[in-house]
């Protein structure tokens, strides 16, 4: 089920990701957030994993939200 949800989610966002400006700083921030999620899972800390994921998704949404403006 998770692969199907991931596929649908990424398909929905793919065109929007293409509209987002790219920067090394944003790539580093995203990498650090993914690292935090991974480390929390590795450490078997569900509360930290949930907090890291929520933080990442909230920040990522701020980046992509502007690409949903009506044309």
C-alpha cells in the first residue's frame, strides 16, 4: 500500500516540483530533514520520527504551496 500512496503523491506533485526554484541551500536543508527522519527511525524513536517528518512536510509545503496558484 505504501508504494502506491507514494507513487500517487509524487505523481500529484511532480509538475509542481518542476516549477520550484532550485538552490544548493534548499537541497541541504531537505537532506538534513531526511537525515533527521532516518536517524529517529534508526533509533526507534517514534515520537522524534513523527516530529521530524511533520517538520519536514510543513517546511516542504511552504516551498511548493505557491506553485498551486490559479492560472
